């Protein structure tokens, strides 16, 4: 999967978070979800789909900022999950001796990997892939 398609799949999973934060309105998020779902379902990187994906990733200032934050992270982790990892690295870092890692678990669509989603809270319900309607599965690597 190309970086572009990774970003697109990751953005799908982060849309509800961006709505919660007031960065996107509900209608905009729904439009992005259906657009990204359609483009990602087109199979491995047709060049035309890549151009369209790029357009979607530049379609609003909130999305542009979010993409920039993901690209700035060494592991390509979305900003909301990266913040969580930093919080976890807080006062106990020295005691635990763990390398600061990603605090949130990553889930992906088991059918096509066309959605990536980070579970930021244990209480969060794991969503279904909007395209394949199956629950996302935990990535254990
Ligand atoms: Zn899927």
C-alpha cells in the first residue's frame, strides 16, 4: 500500500475524532468517508485514484493540518494517538524503562486494509469498515 493510500485509510479512521474536536462538521466527514471509501475500493493504486486521493487529502484546512502531523511523526501515527503515547510516557517513564511507544492500539480492516483506526480509549467501541461492513481487527505487530 502506498503512503498515499495509507494516509487515506488512516484519515477514514480519524474522521470521527476530527468531528469530536470540532475540526470537521458531520456532513463534511461523511462526504470524506464516502469519497475515500470509493477511491480505496478501486484496488491497488490506479494513478487516477491517486490524484483524486491527493485532492481529498487537501480538501480542507483541518485535513491538511492532520496529514502534515501524521507525516511529521516517524511512525506515521495520527496526532491524537501520538499525544496519547506522550501522556503515557509521563511520570513513570524512568521507572518502567519502556521505550516510549504508541499508547493506542491500531486496528485495520481485515478485508482490504482500507481503514486504519487507533483506539484512544478502552471504552471506545471498535468501528466497522464503512466499505466492507466488518469489524476492524487489532494489528498485533
Ligand atoms: Zn474494508
